[in-house]
């Protein structure tokens, strides 16, 4: 679990206080973002009105002295609000390109005067309410010109950086909550991994109301990084009419654990890298994705629940073609037509699936395990799905009565089936006498380092997961 220290000076750098008090910096455009250095802290104090400004982080912190921007909460626990709507950028601040002003409220990237291979390091942003980067809003840029936000943007945009933490924020009313990018440019120049976003931690955030109505290309989070951890977050519903995914990832070695994920076309979309394919394919971790301890609730009519592999026809050489490890999750699919759990892009993708609970609303006519992928004609899809011990609605079928899915489904005999949910749908906690109690099995050897140690409760409170009884329960929550 990521433990956040109070929003106080580190004692290893300067302390910038932004707030309504005497002697404090009155607005975000007065903060010298371009001069932040290792150990510096920017503390944003709660006030009754939003801070209509922007945050630009290009500094190089250290492991023992990160650069931190944090919120000091109000008397009732209110986060200070940083709003991109009608925001004013710090005058004269030289973003690497004007586009980075137009796509985000918080930007992590080098500045124009810096060397091309410069990148931020050891940055932490926590305790804020961040909102307002959307094409329906405008802001005043660093040259004093009024500009609208572009459609493909985010509340928090990480263009490059190593050891970045985004934690305990509410992120809403943007096109995307968080976007990160990596590229292969460093290989072309032979100068370290300056163009790869590495070691990104997204922890304990509440992200909701993001997306663009009518667009399936804009998601709640859209991340392309090496070694990313998503943990303890709540993904709330997207903006009405938005068609994107909840969590879309093109990263190396993603770990997705202990989150509450609601809505999205796909709840989790793990697909091939785009801009740093050569870097990714050289890393063995690209072939493994870890998804465990999550609560997932989605409408089955919007798309498959879990997608793994790739999504660009003609780019199959860069597909993940590895293993999705999916265990101790509780999945509740809603709706009244068909619903699908897994979509594996090609028969070179594999999923190891154990200790989960899979529930479908009674009105769903065709609760299905797998779906083929239609955007890669001529490519055998369906993947290799290996089932361990899981609980699933007894009405399930592999592909439904009118579908054919390639690949293989192994281990159907290991499933525990029932006709009524074995958990309370509000809390996801197992019911007394449920067949999921104490029934977890050991996973494959490759998964032994990934211990199910926490759970989300009620559904947003984090707690250690304590084994009650003779063994771990199936699903994301233990019965107490």
C-alpha cells in the first residue's frame, strides 16, 4: 500500500505555499514551476474557490528528495481544486510545444530551453481535485492568448518521466483523467531512456466523469509506460455518451490491483504498444500482465469486459503475445442482452484465470466466456484461456449459440457454478455459506510473488485482506 506523508515540507528543499493566507502565493501562475528542484514542495491549501491555473513539472527530483505538489485539505477534508477552465498559465513559461498547454491541466515534461533528452524524475502529485481540460473550456496561455483545449488531452499528461506518483486525487471533467506516453526516440539518439516514461504509480485516485461524448478513442486512463502500477483507484462512470474504455494500457509489465472499476466499453483494455514498440519488445516484462484483487462492474452491452493482446490490424507483430494473469477479481456484468468476459486477440495470447467470481445479471440472455476479435481479419483469435477454480453463473457458455471462437478453452471442469450470486452485490463480500468461502487455489509458479494482500471495501475503503477460515476466499473481498 502506498503510504502518503502529510502535505508538509520535506526539509530538503524549498517550501512554496499557495493559498489564501497572509504571505502565501495567491495563484498557481505565480509559482516558479521552471525553477523547482529536488526536495521542493508546492503545498496548495484549500480555499472555497478553485485555483484556475496550471501545473508544469519539469524538475529532476531524487529518490531521497522528490519534487512534490500536494493538497492541504480543508476543515471537512475537502481537497483544494485545480481547475483548467478559465485557467491562467504562468506567463513566459516555455512549454516544449504549444500543444502541451492545450491538452492538460497538469503537464510532466521537459521545457523548451532544456536539452532534448531532459526528462523529469521523482515527481509526486497528491491530494488535489483536478478538473477542466476539455474542448468545451478555454484558458489563457503563457503568451496571454485565449485558447481552447484540444480533444485528445488529459487532466494529467505525462509526456516523459521516471518515478512518477499520481495519488489520492479526484480527477474529473477532462477528456482523459491520466495519459502517459513513451517513444523509441532514445534508441535513435543512443542517450539513455529519456523518451520512456518509466515507473509510473497511479494510486488511490477517484476518477469519474471523463471522456468525450461519441468518441471511443478517449478513455479514463490511457497509459503507455514501462512498469506501471494501478492500485486502490476508483474508476467511476465516464461522461454521459462517452464510448471509451475505463482503463486502457499499452505498457510494459502492468500491475492492476485492488481497484474498483465501473463502466467503460472495456473495463480493462491491455493492448500492444504504439510509439515504443522496439523498446517494449526487448523487455521480457512486456509479455506478462497482472490483474488481481479488483472489483469490476460494467454493462455487458458496451463491449467485452477484459481485452488482451492488440487492437490494430496489420500491427500483429507488436501484439502482447504473452500471458494475462487474472486472479481473485470479482466481476459483475449488468445488462439485458449478451455479455462477454474475455477477448484475446490471437491464438498467441494466453490467459491464466483462477480464484475469480463471475456474475451476470439475470436479464442477460447469453452470458459468454469468450469473444473473437473482428478487427484483424485472417488472424485466428480467441487465445488460450486456462481456467482454474472460479465461481461463475451456471448459464455461462464459451461463445454462445451463434458464435465461433478460435483458440482453446481449458479447465471448464474446474469451475464452480451456481444460479444466485455468491456475494453481496453492494459490498462484493461473500455470503454466509457461499461456495466461494475458503476455496482459493494456489496459482502458477510465475504468480507466487503477487500476493493478494489488500481489498477495497464499501466500495472505496482500503483494508488489509485477512484470511478468515481455512483459506482465502474466491474473489476480491474476504468474508469477515
